[in-house]
């Protein structure tokens, strides 16, 4: 039993930091043991807690904490807030040999905001069978299911130790029947929830409280003996360490370089132990090289001597040397460090300025192909005079310095890679009393309004009745000289002021950013105004987002850019929103539609209708597929969102308004919805769009033309001067800041010209291999600049060398092997994405052929001749087949692969037909059969 328990009682690796609070309170901070029982439970009247208890003659004297209650159903609460997994091993006790003192024990796990609870129970039914059950406790309703197990002895102390558990990572509630694990419910798996008569799905919650209750008493009091909590033995008056440490999450490591010392910083790796809490890593680290040779590292240091993939194995130990579960992290080791670079908004310039001049410098960031994990090196801007440092700044944003003293200054941008490689860019600034100083009439600030016309602030030359001339440098390199400029690009702008007197020219630089307001990401199709707002006080939190205001029924808004669904799963947000009426409990509209529109076929759409429930404050979700919103909505689902703002529950009182989220799983074509609160999401599976029983007969969704869609929101039954809906998130892009905070890299869409991505055409040495066409799409910018293309040749499975630049349409390989076409796209916020396409080059293409299978060359009038599909082989590229039929010298091109000959007189006359099958591999090969 103990070996089996050890396997299943290990705490999950991804323990979050809250666990340090959880079990520091529950358990000891001393490394080995601690007086324990008095600190475990909240003091409860009529409940007696005793430690160091056992049952004579049972479980080989195994000890634990005994809890005795004299009040039927009284709950005993654990003192501390818990997090992570919950698993309890216990034994119901009895004062009689053949009876039981109670028939049910219940553990209630309740989210800290009490929005829902999970109830795990073990009880005896009328047939003297043991039943495990799990229930979900939601406002107004409880869903539950149970699993029966035979028991010859009933609910007594002679059976196996009972175990109930809940894994907050996998959302599985489970029990043990002897040594067999019984899955009671998987709360984020629709299939295992069927027995609960609900389609509710749940995500994990971070912290919770636990209560234990004994009920259905058959005696004056009832007792239970607790043996283990989350794998830690509860035996003895003091708590003795019995479980090993676990890694907190997964270490993030940088790629390595052959022959260079690799140092793992143990202080940055944390482990968790029930006794010790969260501490720095203690244990063993091993490396496994590309040839499988294993080495134990001393102090986390090793020098890789091979190129390829290495595995680093972390084996944690607690403070008493007990080993926990190992964790493996993989890195790449290169032959040499990839080059590094400093990318700047604009090149830093040599300048001549007067004493007292304020000078700005552009932002700069580190660039490299080396995966640095989370340790991306900083770029530092330093200013020196006569070899002495006078200022240092982090260069990740625009910085400025006032030159109050004359002299010669050096301005340097400097960065150092994690392997010590330096890169720097320098310029000089000459400061003199003889050089005029400018005073700009108004301050430059970042601007959040695309297409704004900016009247450039004038720069007055101090002491002279003169103004400097201004030149504006756009982010894309465009240069404009004018007093008024249109800021029609997002990004960093530079304004350069210059004044020339005689032979002396002085300069003055200003930088500013132009960006978008979040509201500008929405277009009003008709009757919608938009703006950024803070949610009313009746909402659960002070949400911030873009508010769409419908001025009439039929109003519609569209998200201004395309959305790529290719990576969307059932937990990836498509749209998060909350109705925010100006007056709480005053409904402004009762119907809204969210429509997913095919980017290439406006008639191919999925419409989700939100309509007020006739019997409550909630709204009901309906779904229509491939139809206008007036179509038939055959799938409905009630959720707890409300058009009224906060809503009133008859059992639980007033609930604050909370957001609703829609999810679209692109692979399974399913819609999901959830209601968010402070600790968890309550999920609804709205519809499987391919299931005709849900979306209506003949309405099974065939999918979109591509993964690209438009998102539209429209309003009906508007009953106020303005119907308000707050948008919080669109496909992962937050609307929660007034100005766009774009942290999402663009998506690179590759046109494989009909070829499967995992079965691309072979190329031949010396032949032209096409560079597949691409476009880069960004959630904020829409279509970005064309992705840059680089070609690499793989020298081995890891390393690659740069190939000559391509002309944009093809490249000509000069050797066999694997080649990588790498596309790089950058949006206006400098978010970078890369996509690689690997192709194989050979000396000779395999011969193109076609297996016709069985094909009869005889047919009769009225017969249907089916041209055999057979099977193609060889060649390169996507196969294209064309079929021609020749009769009496006349050629017919078949649209289909079926032919029906006709003859007026003799229906058995053999027809002189010649069938030509032409195969065409468009890259390199073509072959014709007759």
C-alpha cells in the first residue's frame, strides 16, 4: 500500500507560490519536526482533536490525528488557506466491532470568494456498500455524481484506509478503493461530467479553504483518524518529515555554446516541501549529452564539449535529504555563439549643442538568435566626459540628459551577452558656450491618435530673433520638412531641429511615439460609438475596457483587424465582455449577437445570440451556423451573465456583475463560454458546431475557408438612449488599457501553394526552389510589412549556416540535405515572430508514376466508365491530374472522372475511345500516360 500511495501522493510539480503560505501555517518551519495538531483546525465547539492516535491491531500501529465530534454534521475547518492539491487519507472509527458510529464523511473545498465549492464524500448506502461521491456546489444548484464499490464489512474500521483527493492542476476528483484509483470526476473534461447532468466545466483555482464534517450519526459521537495530508504523514505528537521536495515550476535555462563554461544558478531555482516550505534548490543536477552520456554536475557547472541537444535533470531534495520527483529541461548547444546586435529606433548621432541643452536619445534593445530564456541582456546608454562616466540609463525607452558643462562627450550604447560577448555603438556630443541653445515652445509627448495632424512646436534660438528649422523622420524612414505633419504610422518618430549661423550648425533632437487608442481597434459599422471607460461600481472589480455604445437597435461594430484562429483551443479567449448599463438593474438592451465571419466568404459565419432569459436576470446563449442572425437557433444554454448589471439571486442575494467569455476551439469546431469571478471560471460547453443534434439538421459546420475571421457585435431590442457593452479582451489582446499595449507578435501566414505543410515538395540540386509567399497579420496593426526571408543550410540536427540571400521568389541549392526557409515579421511595437519551413534537397527526383490498379478497356453504351484513382508516386510537389477522352479524333476534357458513352443503334458496339491521363508535379516533373 505504501509504495502505491507514494506514487499518487506526490504533490504536483507546478506548485505556485501560495503554497509557501499554505503549509508554512499548517506545518513546521523547523527542518525536521513540529508540534502540529493544535494548529491544524479552527477551534470548534463539541469537537475534540487528539494527536498521536492509532487503532489497536489495525494498520500495524499506524498513527494519526483523531477528530471526534458529538454534534451530527458539525464542520471542522482547517485553519489555513490552502493551495495546490488536496488529498486526505483517513479511517472512520467505531466503538462497536460490527457497526458504525456515522455513515458519511464530507470534505468541502470552497473557493475563497465562495462562488462555488467542491464536495467530496464517502458514505454507506442502504445495501451496506461504500460509495464515493463528488458534487459541485454552485449558487442555486448542486450537481453531483457517485461511484459505488462493494464492501462486505460496511462503513467500519476493518476495510482499507479511505483516500479522497482533488488535483487542482488536472481538476480531477478521485478516491482509492484499496490500491485502485477511482476517478470520480474530471471537472474540465466534458466526457467525465456527463453523470452530473451539467455541461459546466471548471478551470483551477489558486487558493481555497477546507472543512470536514461527520454526519448521519448512529451513536452519541463519531470519530475519524486522519493519517496523511497531501502525502505528509500526520503520525505522532510532532510532525516527522516523510515526503521529498518538489521543483516549483520548470527552470528556464539558456542555450549553450560548445567549450564555454555553463553555470546553472541554483539560487534562482526554488523547491517546495511540506516541512521546509519554499527554499532554494538542494539536490543533484545531471547532464545527458547528445550521445546519451550522463554526468553529475558539481555546483551546477559543466562545459559542454559536443554540439546538439542536452538534457539537464534536476533531482530535488528537502533539507533532510529526502528525494522528490525529478524534472528534465532540454537546451541546445551551438558550435559558436550566434551573433548579437543592438537594435535602435534611430541610429545615435554625432551632435553639436549649446551649454544647458536637453538632448534625447532613442530606445535600443538586444537582439540575438540565441535563446536566452528569461535572461535577455539589457542595453545600457552611458555618457562619458574626459573618460569619466556622468550618466547611465537603461536604453529600453527614450532617455534624456541635460548637458550643463562644455566639453567633448561620448555617448555609448553597450550590451554584453550572457557569454560575455560585447557589442556597442558610439557617437559624440560637442558642448560649447558658442553654440546656440534652443527652447521648444511646447513639450513633446507620446501621441495616441493615428492620422493626427501635428503642428510642430517651434524651437526658438536663445538670444537671437530666429527659429530653428525642423525635419521629421518617420518610423519607416520617410523624411518630411513641414510645419504640419500627418502622423499616419505607428512607431517612434524623430524631430531634428537645426540652426546654422555662419559656419556653425547646432542641433536638437526630440523623439516621441505614436500609437493607437484601444477604442480605435473597433470600427462602427452603424450606430455605435466607442470609448475607453472604467466599469461601474456594481461590477465585481473595477474593470477597464473599451465600451461600445449602441445608439439604436441594429447597431453593429466590427473588430478592425483580422483574427487568426489557427492556435485557438477551448481555453483561448476569443471575446471577453460585460454589459455595463448606466444605472444598475436598468436593462438597456436584451439581445446581442457575436458573429464570426469567414474572411474569404462573408456568407460563411457562426452567430452566437445572447438573449434575456424569460424567467431570470440571466441571459441565454443560442448558436446559429452558416446563417444570418435571423436563422434558426437550435442550441441554447443559460449562463449567469446579466443585461441588468448586478443580478439578484433568490437564494444568495445580490451578485456583482462579472464578465462573460467566449472561446472557439478551431480544431474541434466547438464553442465554449464562461463566467469569470475572482478565483475561477465556470465553463459552459455551448455547442459542437459539427453536431447536427445541437445546431440543427443540415447545419453542421464545415469550417471556415481559412483560419482568418472577422469578429462582429450587433445589438437588438435597445430600450435606452445608449446600450453599453464593455469589451475586456479580444483573442488575447487586452482592451484594459486606454492605449494599446501590444505584446502579441504578428502571425506569419504561409501559402504552401496547395502542398501539405508536413509533406512539402522535394527540391533538386541546381534547381530553383520557390520561396513560399507569406503575409504577416497583427492583432493591432493588421497587415504588417512583408516578412523578411533568410535561407539556412543544416550542418547537423541543431546547427545551420546562412545561405546567400534570395531574390524573394526562389533560391538555388548547391548541395543535398535539409534547408530552412526562415521568415521574420515585426509589428510596430517591435514584437517579433519567426516561422521556419524545412525542405529537403536531393540529387535526383524519384520517377513520377501512377498505379492504375484494375482497369477494363471494354465498355458498352450506357455504361459508366470510372477512371481509376489509382495512386501516384514519385516526383515532387502537389499532384494535379487531368483526364482527356478522344473519340474519332475529337478530344473531350473531363470535368469529372466519370464517362458515359452513348450509341444510337448497337448498344453492344465497342467504342474506339482513347483515354489520356496527365500527371503534373508543378515544380519539376510532368508525365503523361495513354
